[in-house]
C-alpha cells in the first residue's frame, strides 16, 4: 500500500509541469513532506467547468482533494480514511471504485513516497523494528501517481453551504517492481507523461483501454534509501524527512 508521501512542489511548478489551464485551488497548499490520509493533496483532473457554455470541452484543472475516497453512496464520511488505496487488480470492478475509475480519474503529484521495511531488531514488545525508506524517481523528477476521485454530498450540510460537497481521492496501487519489492510488495501506479491525456480524459471509459494506460514503473527508474524514523509521526513535517540516513554496516 501507499500510506505516506511527500509533495513539496510549488503550485506554479505543478501548473507548468502538468500543462494545467485552470487552477481551482483557492489557497495554495504548503509543502508537505509527510502527507498522510485525510490531508488535503493536489490533484490534476480534466473536467468541464460548471460555469462553462453547454458543449464546452473539458479543461485540465489543478484542484485540492482530501486523501481517502468517500464513495458517492456512502452514508458516513468516516469510510474515507480506510479507502486511501485502490488495487489495480480490482479497481475496475469493486463497487466502491468502479464508477470513479470509469469517468473520474486524476493524477496525484508527488516527490516520492514512504514504505517501511521490517528489520531484525526487535522492539520491547518483541516485534520487528521497521525502518522507513523514501522511494522517488532516480532522476529527481516528479511522480504522477494514478488516482481516482469522487464528489460526495455531505447530508449534514445545508443546500446552500459551499462546503456541502467533498472531493476525495484514492491512489491506484500495483505489485512493486523487484528492486522495491524487498521493502514492500505494493507501490503506487505511475502514469507516464505520454499517457496523461488519455488517463485524464473523462470520455475514455473502456475498461480494457484504461487498464492498458497503467504500467508499473520500469525497473531502475525509482530508487530507495533509508530515512529518519521521524517520519513515523505525522506531526513531523520538514525536508529532513526525505534526507538520506547513513546506515551502520
């Protein structure tokens, strides 16, 4: 699974990188080196603006979503904290995800993500002590993680409440490539730049076609290195969380 990641790019850089034509972010998000479920995250989508002329083409937008998908039919928003990842093997068929996969897909920009590897050292409770690793593009580029999103109507809010709709997202995951599988058996599914347009296009709805757009990261493209256990605590947040840790031999 992917349960933490880092996202520190400035909004202007994301707009340029993803060729965004319309920003729907009212207040830019601060650099976050410890993104955790239920936090606000940047997402790139293609949608037709609600105030656009009828028949207008979708525009590429930058938005802020909450990480943790709430299906449109959910009775309680609490379900979102459990739906941070959607497995690529079942995303097209699972009731909670299939409608979003068909027409509401997004890209979630990240510097990299964290996974924890159990070591031979034991905690006082006798469990393996886990070492966090930061996994990121070897070339220093940005990760475009495949995501799906939903727009959930909060039944507790009035019809005229501007916050009555919640935009939430989930990261699509896949089997980790061999070099990373030793750390964790799952990883976020990446979308290559040449496939961004097709992945985001809401008119592309064919299950088989959509699944062909998702290809695991090529072996060697990502690298992993150990980082401080400070990342274990979601209250810690700073660039030091992604700094390489010198490991004792």
